[in-house]
C-alpha cells in the first residue's frame, strides 16, 4: 500500500479522500433500535397502547423489538435482559408490577442503555436506574373518580370495587386515591373490593359473585378500568338489573366503547387515561440518544366523561 501511495499523484489522493468523506456524510443513518417490554394484552387500553408504539416506530423508521410479557413479570425481565444482550439503543418498559426491577435496570445502566419507563411506575431506591418516566397520574384519576361520585351519587352509598392487576401502580394508586377520597365522605360504605385483573371476562365473573353475595345492596360500582366495568355490565344485566341506573358505574380509561356506554346511560362516568404514548416515547428516546436532557417524570393531563359530554366526544375518540 505504502509503495502504491508513493506513486500516486497527490491530486488523486486528495480527490479520493474528498470522495470518501462525502460518502460518509451522505450515507443513510443507521436506524435506531428500541426494545419494548410490554405487559401483555389484558385490555383494550393495552391494545391501543401497543398499536401506538408499533405504528409510530414504523412511521419513524425505528427498528422496534417488541416483547409481549403475557402478564408475567418474569417474561418482561427476560425480555429486558435479551435487549441488553442485543445491545439495543434504548429500552422501553411498561412494568406490570411496581417492584422487582432494580437488578435488571442496574444491568441496563451498566451497559449504558437508556431505559424509559412507560405507563406504570416502578419502585426503586435509586431513580438514576432509569432515564425517564412517561405515563399517567393514576392517583389523580382515582381522585377525579371519587370526586365525581361524591357529587353525583344521588343518595346511593354502598360501593363495590373491581381492582386492577395486584401490585400494579395503576391498581395501587387508583385504589388509594379512591379510599382517601371516601375518607372525606363518611356517608359511603365499601361493601367489597376484589381484583378483576383489568380483564373483561374477570370483571364479569367477579361481579356475578359480588351480586350473589350482596344482592341489591350494591348501589355503586367503582372499576379500575373500562374493560372490567364492561364485563360487570353483562353480569348486572344478566341479573335483571339496569347498569347506570340500579347500579351507578364509575370507571377509568375512557376507551371509545366505554364513552359510548356513557352516552347510552350504562356507565355514569369514565375518567380518561390516554394510552397513545408512541410519539412522546420516541421523541424522548431520540432526544436522549442525541444527548439532550429530558424531563425525568412527565404525565398526561386526563379528562372525564359523563352524561354532560360523552355523546359529543364519541366521534373523536381515538382509542
Ligand atoms: O388502565 C388498564 C390496563 O396501566 C394505565 O392497564 C394502565 C392500565 C389501564 O390494562 O386498562
């Protein structure tokens, strides 16, 4: 090579290097690879969330490695470990439960792979184990639900609660906010509180059991998500009762089907929890990878739908 260079005219070398550097600048950038550890597919909310992340990745030319955790944290932990082994550029986790994340987050940090926690929070002693959290304020959602109830219960007082997945931030915070709110309104009485795992089928079977146990004493249903409320509605109707009238129903998520049910008078109130995080997640990931600073915590501002605004909102609901 040295010998060859000796004989090449200087001008040719200059031209060649110029050409090479031009090529490097023009070459298409390597697409970003993001690993996404999703919880599973437990609800319509979740389906919309998955679609938002997949569609937005496709639109931006992001190479998305998607893992469905099938509602098991161990699957999510294995997915994150595999993303680290594959040396993805960034990892997004929608944690099923709040605890148990420290070791795997520490591994990601050691490998210098930024992690964005989406939707549900994690409980870790050291917040530097993840780069950013983007989600919703579940406590605020529960607070809005109980405040709506306090104003609109119309003398009904006996409540049953359908909780979300045990150990999830969404269930923990929505339960706590509701209990805190009820403490300010001693007229209400919590008859029973059981998990329906955020699933429609379980919402139905658990409501059937609750109706058997408490009969017509149940005046109010508070469900931690719409899917469980919609399942419970089937149980209520099969028991010959009118949802929304015999039993007041307050729920969370505001999926289109639930807003329609509010318009139809079968659900009385649904508090919004927007799952369409795709654009915000990838904006954040792209900023992080460019070395820009991003907010550590950010959450959406959510609305509430009841008989006053549901009908008008139905046509524009996006999930
Ligand atoms: O409310 C529920 C889903 O974590 C906010 O998970 C999410 C919850 C949502 O299964 O429908």
